[in-house]
């Protein structure tokens, strides 16, 4: 999973830590306090995660140090922070190289604007601005949500919300597959702008309403509900904290697709939503990541 980059400065640096799986959420949160873009990558042989962030050189050092100390306290894992200089152009080139076309499920193809060849026939093609791409279809949580969408599309949901939209890829996929308008929200203003930009790029601007909101706090998010379909591709802890409000804003018979959680966190997140009366329909796995599809009776 990756998070949106800030506009590139001339001098960038990459900072990273390598940690065991149970410390991933704490250290990802720490990196997000100071880095404009954050990604995490699994070494399956060693079962270790590398959390990597890109930031302006020398910026937000006290904030980063404090956040890393807190992550170490929460997780019980203390690891060194690795740094190296990163040229803006070199980092962007590596981003392009690491963003090939992603074929997901039976219906979707996700590709960056740097790819100039023909689109894949027989697929719904979603194009993301490669310079600011995140949620680009390569991550297990995004792939799981797209596969889950295919499984529930026959219900033809009318009111749809993508909570924590990021790049807008899930909202756009729903708009394309279901031919419905979608509300897309995120707490981060850069994500909201990016989602709106990607919607325009895919000629879906009129179908996506992109809003800045902290979970369910904004009336503009609650008012269009209750929703027939909700995506929440966030992280395990906030998913659990939002479980009650999410269930309250899901229509009877509505579908909830949850992601951003490791396999080891799936039962914890599932239990939080079962306590709200939701029933599990599907559990999909992509590498270390799990996607849950639940339904309100």
C-alpha cells in the first residue's frame, strides 16, 4: 500500500525501517507524520517488512523522531532508521518502472499515464496519473477490493461510498462497473485532489463526488446514506474504531468491503463488525493481505 506524495522538492531523501509484521501498522503511521509518500514491502523469505518513506531532506526531523519512538513503544520493536539521498527525477523514474499495467480479477486493468501502448481488450481500464500514483492496483488490499466488487456487482447497488479513497481507484472501478455515481472521501486533502484529478482523467468527473472528511464526521458523507455499498480500504485499527458508525450507515441488505488489513488482523476486524450485526460473505487473500466482504441482514 502506498500513500500520496507531496509535490517534489529538489532535494529528497528516502528513510526506511525493516520490521516484523506485527509492527507494520505502528511504523507506517510514524512515517506518515513526516513523509510525503510511504510504501511498505514484504520480504517473504524472511517474513520482514520494509516501510519506506520519501521526504524533503532535513524536514520534520523532530516529528519523525518522536513518531518513531512512539512506534517502538507501541510495538516493542526498536530498529535503526536507514537514510539515503534520493534525486527527484530518479525517484520518479523508479516509480514508473514499478508501476506496470495491473490486470485484476476478470474485469479490471489499472495503468499509469506513462504507459502509451494500447489498452487491454475486454477489460475496464482505469488510468492513474503515474507521477502521483498510489493505490495503483499492485497492492493486495486494492486487488482484493476489486475482486470483491466483481463478486457483489450483481446486486446493482445504487448508493456507493469509498471511505478513504486515496487515488480514487475503487470509486472509479465501481462507477465504471455499476454505472452509478459514487461518493469518495478521504481525510487527506491531497488524496481528495488526486482522486478528483484521476476521475477527470478517466472521464468520470461527473460520477465522482470527492470530499474531504474524517471518517463519518462530516454531514456531507452521512446525508446521502444509508449506502448500499461501502468500501473502506484503510487500516485495521481505524476500521475497528469506525465499525459501529459504518454499520449504522449501511442500508439493510447493503454490502461492506473492508481492506488494508493483514491476514493476522482479519479475525480482529471481523469480530468488531460482527458485533454490529454484520455477516461475513467472502474472505479473499492476496499475499499477506485480507479483504472482507460483509452484509447487513
